[in-house]
């Protein structure tokens, strides 16, 4: 089964209003006086999907480009891929932050590449010629198997492979995890785990999943890797050395004619600094008590990392 991020599923409701989003969610920025209008690499229109993490990414790339003199226009919160990818193909936007494995599956339903390098290579072949993928960021928003710190310390478990050393282990995830290739079947075929008992909780790693993990009802929980509860509860994300889960590293997709010179260099430099911990920290600010605006979060991070003053 193809992995579809629940945040993108949540954006379905705004897809019908994609035209309004493209027309009405625009703003522009230029910190150095690049060329205006819609032509040339001196101007870039940055888009985003309709969830805060992706919007923050859009502003991080866009403001870094603006600091280099590129005229940047924003069309954020467009919706899901069915809305924003055609806009990218038509040139209505020039840059979109993507998730490597998911966009590859969207373009090639038969793709089965797993590691970052494999996914990146396959993505180069799958993209339309007028589009290009720049460097993958270290950070990823992907399925991740998590245990409590106490469980990790007591059982010396830091990797999915380490679960084989234990007796019966109960794992929770959305119901489809029981049958999808990178779920329970994959744990058996890739890691040889025959000791996993499955308990479905249908909240995509949300509060019910977290409660079951913390109260010991389950020992392992599938939680998306940039969910703030991982940080808040000091969970240990198990390493996946055999790439059970396809890489979902952040990858900027650009109009090929724009992806040159300072544009490509700047976007790649920003990506290089975006780790999974970075995404976690952003999401904690936008989704936690602070309820910070994604643009503010991006601005602060860019200053902290020397991209802007």
C-alpha cells in the first residue's frame, strides 16, 4: 500500500478551493532587490501543502532566497498533491517542499526504492523534464517506531533489529499497518521479527497511541518522526538500518530553469541544515502551546543559522 501522509490527507478538504488558494494566499518578499515579475531565476514563486510543517519549509526556503536578492512570491496552504503538483507543472509555482518517498510514489506507483540515495536517483527519472529535485535534507517526516526511554534502557533496544532479542512485543499503529508491505509483513521479512503482536489504534500516532505507549499497554508505537510528542516525552526512535520504511527526507522540487546559480546553492544550503530534530522543534512551536506562525518559526531559524540577519 502506498504511504499517504495523514497531514496531506487532512488537506483534502481544501483541495476543492485550490484555485482560491492559488489566487488568494500570495505574498511577496525581496531582501536584496532581485528581478521582479514572473520570468528568470531572479524571481521564484514558492508554494506549500496545507499543513504547518510544509508551510514553515516554504518560508525557510523562500526567505533564504530573498536574502540573496531573489524576488520571492508565496502561495502557501494550497492543498494536497492533486492540487499543488499541477500548479508546479503549469509554472504557477516554482518551488515546493516535498517528501522524497511520497512524491516518488505519486509519480511512479510501482516504485519500491527505500534508501535516500535510491529514492533520489529514481526521483530524477520520474520527474517531468521541466522540474528538478535538489539535494535531500537530512531531516525526514516518516513512519518511525518508538519506545519509551525506560524500555530502551532496560532492554538495550535502540534499533528495530534489537526487538528480535526480546520475547513477545506489542506494537501499535493504524489498522493498515497490519497488512501493508512495510508494516507487520515487512518486520517479518526484512528484520525476521516473529515476536510482534499487533494492536491497531487508528489515530496516526496521536494521543491514544501515545497513551497506550506510556501506560505500557504496548511497547512499540508507530509515530511520525516529526511529531512533537516524541520530544515532549523523551521517546526513543528506533533506528531502521535495513530501510524498512522508504526515505521521506525533505526534498525541494523546483522549476528546472530556475534551479541554477545562487538559487540552487541557497536552497541546497538550507536543506543541509534541516534535520529531523529541526522539524520536530518547528512543529512543537507551531502545534504546541505557543501556536507560532510558520513564517515566524522560519524567520527565527534562518537567523539562528546565519541565512538572514
